[in-house]
């Protein structure tokens, strides 16, 4: 068994069960890509069994903090069983569920989403890459399903020195699927869609948007960064008079249009724009347009803390425009899925946007990732998605 020895004082985070070992903490030792190594303190005390990532800044990711644990297929199968059991207890209101959420489920670098009877997995660390076949077999065993599609094309794979891989890993079948979420249906393509095909993490935010629409009777709704129209369909389900959806991806906008029809809503209640959000918001402002509700769900603008400053300016800009475009009493649903921007900083950015816009608003709700995307106590990095529901003062 190979060993990775840490510098003095660098054992603290592992003792708190944080699963990452950064390259700067390593005194000596290591292993091949994905190989299980014994992590020990400078004086030889056992800290964790971990998977080695020789070329990554995150040099190792802990599998277990128990010295007697063997890292093998039985161990991985049990982790998968625990993850799936947790989701069963959550009774998610959808047949699209995140079954495995990486570090938060003790499986660093592995994401598995279930869409009906199809599984989609993303392997983004050397550890899970090395165990891919065992994990694929175990996933079928634990879920009783027989179709598993691989979407290992996330950019984070390059940080681990891994090439992109996509395609059926087990079984085969259509990649165009229809997901049932709350009271609506959403079509997606697991082969070409973003992430594993859909943004399951915003499920509860979409339900909240539908509920607010029902309660306040929004007439004009603007869904910015709509992707395939999840919030669009939610607002229509809540009874919105008209929903305008903007996304710069042509295929996403086409699918959003399709999703409206799929749910039987009158397409006359919708406008779709294949356009840049920032430019569109400026144009609306110049035209004197106003909305009763606006959704701002931009892509990850700050993947890490290093990008936070530039991203903060971009968030502030769109939120200022969003607040200016709201009718008095209107509601802004604003999100950030940037790991590099925490809840407090996001609040501060949006507060700054309100001050610049000369708009006073009350925080009437807070949103976060749906519970099948859990965060563990030891891994605060797991909390990436945050949202504020703001009501413009009358
Ligand atoms: N709210 C969506 C998810 C949004 S993901 C849901 O519930 O499913 C972010 C989206 O922003 C992507 O679809 C991406 O195509 C789009 N996007 C990125 N940059 C953009 C820009 N400058 N203008 C418009 N859309 C953009």
C-alpha cells in the first residue's frame, strides 16, 4: 500500500472529515491515478484512505476515515446503497432524482442522476474513474435498473488529467426522455443536454415559482437563462398570463418551446428569445417594459473563489437590471450556482444591485439546492446553489 505523508499541521481538515488533500499539504509520497493511498500525518498517524489524483491540485480525495475499512467493490456498493436509501426517504416529487452527489455521499467525483428508468453518471475524479466498472455494475445492482449512460464531459475532468467520455456504459436505449416533475412534464436529452441533461437542483425553486405565481396572479413573467423552460412551465402551471423566456442556446430555447406544448399550454401565452440576457434586459428597460415576476438563473459565473470579483460585477449588473424591470409589488427570483460565491456574499451583491437601482425590496424567501443534492456538515463546498426571492416595495 502506498502512502502519502502530510506536512506538519496539515492533518487538521482531514481530522474534521473534510475529504480533500491539496497538493500544498503533501510532504512526500503519492500513488498512480485513482490508486488508493494511505494518508498519514507527518508523524505517521493514520488519517484516511484516499484516491490519488497525481496531476490535480486536489491531490487526494478521501474514501474513508476508518483504518479498518477496505476500499473495494463491497465498500463502494454500500456507499451507493446508503445514497439511494437517503433519496428514498426524501420522497422527491419527481421521477428525476440525483441519486449520488459526489463528496456529499462519500463518493468524491461521482454524480448519478436517475431519469425514470435511465441512469446518467458523471465521473470527474481519478478515484471514481479507476473504479468505473465496479461502480457501474454496483449501480445497476443497487437500483435494479439496466441502463446507464455516461456523461463524463464536465470541464473539471481536465483538472484531473482525464479526457471526456460519453456514451452508454451499460445497456442502451433512447437518450430523449421525458421527466415528470411536480405537476408537469419536461423533455430532455441525456446525450446533449447540459450536465446530465437537466437542472434537477432547481426542482424546489420551480415549485416555489409556481406557488408564488398562483398566489399573486403574475401576468407578465420573464424567465432569464431559461434553458429548456423549467421555470417557464412552472409559471404557466401557476397560471401566469404570459411568460417570456430568454436563453442564448438555440437548442435549449427550441426544447423550452416544445416543453410548453408538451404540457398542453397555449403557446400564445409565451415568447421565446434566443438572445443574450444582459442585452435583452437593457433593451426592455429602454422600451419601458415591466414584469410582475422575473427569474434570473445564470450559469456558474464564479467556479472558484478566484473568479469571485469579476463574477460579482456580472451578478450585480443583471440583478440591478432585473430589479429595475419589476413592477412595484413584483417578485425577483434570483440565483447563483457559483461555488466561489457564498450565501452572504450573494446577499451583499444583490443588496448592492438594489442600491444602484434605487429599488427597495424585501427578502420574502430563500432557495437552495433540492435535498437530493445534499451538503454534508464536513463539506461546505457542497453548498453551491443559493437563491433569494425578493418582493419590490410598492
Ligand atoms: N433555470 C434553468 C437552468 C439555467 S442554466 C432550469 O431551471 O432548467 C443557465 C442557462 O443560461 C443555460 O441554458 C445557458 O445556455 C444560458 N446562458 C448562458 N449565458 C447566457 C447569456 N449570456 N444569455 C442568455 N442565456 C445564457
